[in-house]
C-alpha cells in the first residue's frame, strides 16, 4: 500500500487498525501483527509501535507483556460508551460557549446550521458537522479537553458517513438546539444537545455495523 503523504505515519496506523476492527477483520481478543501492518502500509515498526501506545491509551488495544497487543472488547456497549464520552466532552466546551457567548462564533455556528439544513451530499454534511464542532472546541476547549476529544474521534469513521443519511434531519435538529442554547446562554441545553446527537450517532453506527455483520443483535438502549 502506498504511503499517505500529509498524514502522520502513526495516524495512518491508527486509522488502519480502527478500520480493521470496524470491518470485522479484527475482533475482540485478536492479536495484531505489527510486522504485517508495517508491511501493508509500507512503514517501519516505529510508527506502528507509536500507534499501539496511542490505541492502548485510547482503550482500543491492550498490551500483554511478552505476548503482544490485542484488541480490547469491542461490542455495542463499548460503542455506546464511547459516544457517550464524546458527547460529554464536547458538551463541556459547548456549555462554556453558552455561559460566555461569543457573537462572532455564534454567527458562524448559525451559518453552518443553515448550510447543514440545505445540503444533500453526505460527505459535505459530515464535514460541515466537523467544522461546527471544531469551531466551538477551538474557542472553548483547553488543550487537555481537545486531546481527549481527539482520542474519542477514532470510532467516528468516514467509512460510515453514508449510514447517517437516514437520520440526517434528526442530527440537524440537535445542531439547531445546541446553537439556540448557546444563543440563549443555556449551558445545560448545550450539554443536552451534545448528549442527544452522540446517542443518535451511536445508534446509527451500531445499526450499520450490525447490518454489515460486524456486530451481533442490536440491544435496546
């Protein structure tokens, strides 16, 4: 596989391992082959080891002394937990934005929401959603909070973007609610909107992975 220039080698490995998990090629308890990953990506073992350290820190892999790195538990409950954390962390920044509204930021958020309502193309919709979230986090999340948010973004992959189409109107409604909460100075409303959209995203992801045969039967949440 050719190198993906412009992206850190470690991040290429992280994305590759996550993709193997999301496609069912790696399952809970499977041991990852570092040499095979390095060969597949055309990289040395150094970025592979760096990625393993990050993935263990993020709760995706676990290492066992003299035995290697293994996939941590990956099931519906971990997906819901992951998204709940994502919603809570983003909710912290959004609550700060609501407590201390910034007119230029609010104007930008309102513009993004208007674009989200009108878009029909999946990739652009998701990219605008990412821009919306980044706009808030850049102004209201500190370095540690931003680092934690980045760590939770691994399991919100671009490969599943098309699955969100069926509930796009619902997702837009959460962006609208969050923007309105920030405009009105309502921190709890901003938090709630983040929890709501993250829960919806988790449901979509679980349903899609179940459809693809990566997960078993969908539980009620």
